[in-house]
């Protein structure tokens, strides 16, 4: 029962943090949102991040298990993935990249793909999501 209450509290906190995001960041859950989660106390922040990562993983698996196997590394703890996302978003150029895409980059790192391929994919996501954010602002 206590775990359910804690989970519900975290969901409410997540929703309030997400609701307070800027209009510019309203496309997907990206690095800006991830950084806002870091503003909470450390225990709540870590739990919220783990819940978010787990939700992305479980959603991907529910939609297409075979594609999820290709795009998301599943032999690592969610807390380790949350820490990897902290490191990824510590670089300001990555803040527009959605969490789901950042996890794909982390998957490339964990599976030992070549560094030049990882950097190329990261640049591609940066460009793609910077353009989508600008288009959203202009069209709003």
C-alpha cells in the first residue's frame, strides 16, 4: 500500500513539473524536462526518472518487441540508465532531444557501436529536434 501511495505522489509531482514546462519544450519529454526532474529532492528525483525510463521501455516493448530489442538495451538497471541520461543531458546541446531518442543513443554506447556513428546519430537528433522546436514555436 505504501509503495502505491509513493508511486501516486511521484506521478502527481511528475505531472506538475511537466505542466510547468515552457511552451518551447512542449514537444516530447526532453532534456529540459529531465533537468527539471533534477530540481526535486534527490530521492524523489531519482524515483521519477526511473519511472519515466521504465515507462518508455515498457511502452516500446508493448508496441513492438522486436524493434524495442534493437533500439533499447535491456540488460542494465533503470537507475543506471537514469544516470546515463543525467550525463547525456549535462551537455546543453542535447536538451531538445527527447528522452526516448537519448535512450537510443545510450543503447548505441552500451552495445559498443563505433564512436563516430554515435556522434553522427546524436548530431542528427540535435538537428531534427531543434528544427521541430522552432517549427512548433513559429506555428503556434
